[in-house]
C-alpha cells in the first residue's frame, strides 16, 4: 500500500512540472507579444507627438477665437464659405488626431497593465515550478529510499533464508 502512492506521487509531480513548463512558455510568449505591442504603441505616439504639438502650438497662436478668426479675416461671401469649410475640416482633423492620440495612450497604459499582470503570473508560475520541482525531488528521494529499504529487506530475507536452510541441514544431520 505504501509503494503505490509514492510511485503515483512522482508521476503526478512530473506531470505537474511539465504542465507548469508549458504554462511558463505560454506566459513568456505573451510577455513577448505584449512587449512588442507596447513598443509599437510607443513608436506611434512618438511619431504623432511632433505633429500634434505643432498643431496645438498653431491653435494657441490663433488665440481663444481659434478658427473663428479665420472666418472673420475674409471679406467675400464666397471666401467665407470656403473658410468655414476649411475651418470645419481642420477642426475635425485636429479632433481626430487628439482622439487617436488619446486612444493610443490609453492602449499603451492598458498594455503596460497587461504586461505587469503577465509578469506577476509568470513569477507565480516560476515559484510554483520551484515548489513542484522540490516536491518531485522529495518524491524521488522517497522512492529511492523505499527501493533501497526493499533491497535491504530482500538481502536480509535471503541471508536469513540461507541461515535457516543451513540450520535445517545441520538439524537434520544432528537428528
């Protein structure tokens, strides 16, 4: 009864260690993919920053009236229509750029949070792997001890059986 659970324990711990290894591989790939996405988002933000900065500087220079000043600076009614459409397009374009920048910045924050979660998960898996490895080592040591004890008992039994046979032969000779 004692031998079977120890044998099963070694197999269970070996399987658990293997599963943790696969989970660690998956976590490492996830960290790599998340890191790649973070780098891409950082690159996109860095590329968008100068254009956005220059547009914000231009808007600042226009003052609080902003696009309204463009409309007031024209004399002809036809030019007012064109200026209005131009101002509307510029305002929509600026708003889209700001929205995209905000979305990318939020995506970057989300990816960094995901990266931290994955790193924490990987650290937990590494601790679990060390623990499983220690349990496996203990199970193997226990199995080896049990095998050594069994071998020692077998040797003792063989020696005792030999002594009994010798004693039986001696007893028969004496009788």
